């Protein structure tokens, strides 16, 4: 650490190098051109095999959008799913009835929107076009981001765009400390809440820290700024809560936290009791006609005042935290993590010169830790740290440039700067080719059997009800317990009963009887003929009364993966 301190003092006393505008323009153009090529190539690469893919998030967002297009506003609001991306899909649905394609285009568009927003944030932070272009190129190369944008329909890139917009305004508010800037920041905060509800408490921390850092010596101004920054979020929170109250009968701004705690608690109890986690669930009202998932009755009955839940939360946090840290380092790369730490140190070494930048970086780090901690106590998915990635990249990226290309930022000695550049290049290449790279793991369509099964259902009837037994062939790619929901969505049917896997062979008859007792119009069984339980259930359903059609489905790599039984409609 003394080395860094002495280095920074040496830099502070030096005259800032004048940028060579021609060189700066050249590097900026090259990096932005490389970003465009990278995006075009990756989007085309993953589009070819994932253009028809659907996800559970996508099924629900599309269903809510369709309710909105039908004019059913009450059905289009939901306590679990935030509304903004559904509104965007509904707007796209005015021009195309291919809602899966519309949802995919919205997701890709929100990813692409992040690029100019990141450029603007980095430019305003360091006043360097080259640093801004490097940040954009860096973010576009982060492992799996473009593959996720193409292969999934989700709100995480929309949230990332809203967070970037928020942090652009946060930087301006820290520098200006004016009533207008704090009010604008509150507007961005409210917009982010509509993208994903976790933004309300998360970004509230950032806003509060920024105001305290700027106004702790002026209590009246601090209170006035706090009122301004939280006015718009409060109005949006109350408005959305009122809309949900009209649907659920109780004032709530959403039940994501409660629902995830309920799911974790039920899993915790099942594991502790040794209960059968493969139980068949017959719940006809769990999905509506557009396959929107609605667990509100169960969530409403769930109580949080259980002291034993605290130990479960702590255990869940400890289990998820290493994975969250690992995923964050992968996305920003080891070079980004090291550059971030070095930049934080350099900013702290000269807080008077870099006061606004130091406050901004500090807020970004604290808010990142808060978001990771919040997600880890519930359930963690790698995409949850996507909104953090561009902010952390923007902070550290100038350290990879020569001082003449980012004269307003702290900079390192040339050999250390080159070391970071080499580490970044090595990281990007490694994450593009190693065993878990999307280029190797997401190189085909894993939902082919879903499309075939959905076609069979559509040909038998334009609508109906489905019971699903077992797990799809690729649970590691999101094609496991989700199979029943995917097939129902793609066929225009409704899932009314399902379980998450096949029990031992002794439970085959009981499970087949439960599926028949659901009185579904069709039953799907997922598994392999090599599985004795699958074969036993299929054999029993073949001789069940009322079967008008049964058909097996295959995957190019795994062979037979499921069979669907369609029953003769009951008269009357």
C-alpha cells in the first residue's frame, strides 16, 4: 500500500497530460466499431438456435402484456412481476401477434440501450471518450450477456438500463447538489421500481447516502433534499400499491420477497422432514388462460413472524454469497475487479481533488454489496448481478488507458496499466472459450421437444388443460420442471397440475392415478425409457379410459424424452 500512496502523490503533483484529440478519436472509433461488430456477430450467432426459446419469466411477462392488450387492466397487474417490460411487450404487440418474438426483441433492445447509457455515464464520470468507449466494449464482451439477451425474455437488462440512467443522474446530483437534480434522481428511482421492485429499497440506500455525504453539515438542506428525492418514488409506490389493492384487496407494492421466502421455507421444511419433494400438485387456478402464474392465496397465508426463519435466511446467505461474488468477478473480469480496487484506493488518496468521483464510487460499491446481500438471502441467479456490472466497469476502466487518453482520472504507472490490459484481454478470451462459455454450452436449441409437444396439443384442440409429470431433458438449461408450463404456453393451453420429477418405481401408479384424477384434457410425462418409473407411468396411461391419442417426443441428443396423452373431451 505505501507503493500506491507514493505513486499517487507523484501523479498529483504532475501536470495533467494534454490529450491528443486525433489519437483519442481513433481509439474511440476503434472500440465503438469493435463493440458494434461484437454485438452483431453474437446476436446472429445465438439467434440462429434460440429464436424460439421461452422462459418462465417470459411466459408471465407476455401473459400480462396480453391481458393489457385485451383491456383487462386488473388481470395485467401482478404482485410478483413488475409491469414495465410487460407494458413494452404490449406496445410491441400492437404490431405483431408473435409475442415470443416481440418479447425477445424487447429484451435485446433493452440490452442495446445499456450501451449508450454506459457510454454517457463513463464520459460524464471521467470526461474521456476513450474510457467511455472502452467501458462499452468491455460490457458487450462480458461473458454470456448477449447470449442471455437473445436466448431469454427477462427484465434484467431493462433494470440495468434504468440503473444506468439513475447513476447518470446520481453523478450529476452529487456534483450539483441542487433541488432539481435530486428531484430528477427520484424520478429515475421510480422508473427503476417499475422495472423491478427490488429497486425501491436498493436505490433508496444510494440516494440517502449521496444526500448525507453532500449535506450532513446542513440539516435543513439535507431534509429538504431527502423529501425531494423520495417524493416521486413514494408517489409511484403508492399508485402501484393501489392498483394491486384493487386486485388483491390489500395494500401491497408487491410480494416478491414474501413469495421467495415462502418457497425457501417450504424447501427447508421438506428437506428437514425428509418429505416427498416430488409430490403431485393439482392446483387448477395457479395459472390463468395466458399462463400467468398467480400464487397470491398461498403467499397471503404465509406468515413471516417465525423466529426459525432467521437461521434459514443466514444459512441461505452463506450458501449463495460465494456464487454471487464469483459471478460478479466473472462478469467484470478479474481485471475489472483489480481495477476497481485500485481506483477506490487512488480516489481515497486524494478525496479533495476527486470528491464527487470518490462519493460516486463509494455509493456504487455499497449499493452493489447491498443488492448482492439482498438477493443471496432469498435465491441467487447469475443474472441478478447484471445491473452492477456496467457501473463497476465504468469506475475502473480509465486505469487501463494511458494517462493522455483519460487525463481527468487517476492513472497508474505504464507497466501496471499494461498489466491490467493484458489481464483483461486474457480474461475475455478465456471466458469466451472455456468449458462454461455460452459459445460451448448454449450452442443449440434445447427446447425442440417442447415445440413438438405443443404442436401435437394445438392440432388436437385450440385450447385445453394439461397435467405434467416429471422433468424435461435439460434442467441445467431451464428445460426441466418448466416443461409443462412451456408446452402449455406454446400450445395456447393451460397447465392445471404438475410435479417436479419422477418418484421411485413404487410411486408410479399413484402418480399416474393423480394425473388422471386432475381431469386434464391431456397428460404429459417427461423422462427416458431407461427410467423404470417413466416406463411404468406411460404403460398405465396407455390403457387409461378415454385416451384418444398418445405420442412420444425425441431430442436429437437424448432420444425419447417424453410422451403426451390426449383424452377424448367429456360430453356435457
